[in-house]
């Protein structure tokens, strides 16, 4: 069977509203069965966050994505893959030609995270073919959300089922992988302070919505996205990240956490150099046109919507809007169309992958006080009560 390694790269980004993309199944392509689903997930992330390690959990998840993307940059063929950030982990869909390298890099990250962040990162993979044999589908499309950001939209239950299988069967290898190469986390940054929503009366909402019925999933998600647009406005209007609210956290403690998450050791020169750069960054973003341009692009390149078989999104809204949303979702849940988890908090947190400060940067958004992980806890509690 041929590799199809450029399958995802060749997909054309659709420039249309998400609800319209979801309204047309012809715009989705079936993922080749010889591709693989790879999962990196923090074990006991809820407990870690309750112990004050939310920043470390986010960095471990972000670092997994950064490590994989940096590895893929080393291929001359420039293979592109879809990936999904979940606050306490990440999921990738990869062709067979890079599977071995991706797993090696993620296992290197696993050892790095264990040593420096004191967290357990579970890493595993399963073939798309195996998911198809178990009657779980996986269809994907690309959507251009704005002039800078293109994101994958995945439908079907394959990713969630694969994640569940990998978590439930994971056993840490008694023999750690032999580290032949230094882990490359170049570009990983986490220097923003908590980010308040655009308006003082607003809150930040972390939302997880799942429809298990593959036959109705696309239509139900279209209905939900349409409702979000109606209540909160389009993706830009409900965006929790705005340039006016972005403030750098130039404390040594913030830089120290990034330092251990990125290079895995105490480095006085790294600490002082990046502390000074971050301090000067306040003036760069305020008084220099290049800095102001970067800030404007941050909100455009903030990853606040992910569909990986479930809807995962971070939005901003006032109490009345949130009440309308909860009433609507409760009705959907009562009709057994969906299950959902929600977490409402005062601000967003953001970790970043910065290749350069012009156009090549992506920002992973979560909520404070647990964010996606807290919403997932609500979701799991509901699921347990249902059985």
C-alpha cells in the first residue's frame, strides 16, 4: 500500500463559515487506512491541576506538539499532519513513513516531562485501519478560519476511541528509550500573563461537546456551531484573545518554568537573557510597528476551536449569553443527542509555538482554573452518572 504521505498537505483549505463546511459531507476526505493515530496524554491531569500544576500540564502538552512539528521540519519532503491540542495532551494523525520518528520524539518528550515537570506523559499509537475494522470512522477537512489560520476539522469516533484505547492499555516501558538526539523544543514559549476577556462583564468558557452517533454527528455539530454564532457572534466576535488584553509576564518564575519545560535544566544565561527580552518585549509591542503587528496576529493565530470528533472550544461571553448556551445544551443533552462538559472562568492562558514573529506562530489557548481539563471532568462525571 502506498504511503500517501502528502494526503493532508494536498487537502485544499475551504474558505467558508464552519457551519457551511459541516453542512456538506462532500468536503470531507476519508483518512487513509495506512495512517496512524498517535496520542500523548498527561496521566492524572485533573489531580496535577488541583495541585497547582496547570501551567506545567499545558507546557507538557504544547511541548509534545512543538517536538513533533520541529521533527517534521527536518524532512526535505515537508510532510504536513493534522494535530489537536487538548489542554492536557495532544493527538496527531501521521503517515507510516514518519510514525517511528514521531513516537521516538514523543517518548523523548515523555522522559523529559517526567524528569523536569514531574508529570507522566502517556504515549501510544494505533492504526487508522484498526479503527475502521472496529467500525469507527475518520473523515477530515481543512478550513481557513481567517487570513492566517488554517485548521483541521475531523469527524467520526476514531480519534476518541483510539485515545480511550491507548489510555486504558498504556504501560510504561521499564526500559526507557535510549536518547540518541537532543529534544528540540525550539520556539516553545509561555510568557503571557492570564488574559482577561475582551469586555469586563464577560467570562471565558471552555466547552467540550460530544456526539457519539456518527450518522448524525456532522448535522448536530452544524446546528451547535450555528447556535454559537447566533448567541455569541461568529468566531472572531467570541474570540477570548484580543491584543488589548495581552500582557507579558516578565517574572523570573514564569521564565524559570519555561526554561525547565524547554531545555530541562537550570541555565543562568537562558534565565536572565529571556527575562530581559521579555521585559523589553513590553516596549517592543507598545512602540514598534513590528511588535504591534505581531500582537494583532496573535488573536488571529490563537487556536480556540478544535473539532476532533468532538467540539472543543474556548469562547468569551456575558452571563446572559452563557445562560442561553447552557439552556440550549441541556435540552440537547436531555434529548440524548450530545453529552457536554463546561468550565466557566475569569481568564484564558496561552502557550505558544513561535517559528518567527511575522506569520509563523501558533498560540494554544485554554482557560484558567483547569480549563479544558476541568470541563472534561464535568463531562466524565455526567457519563458515569448516565450508566
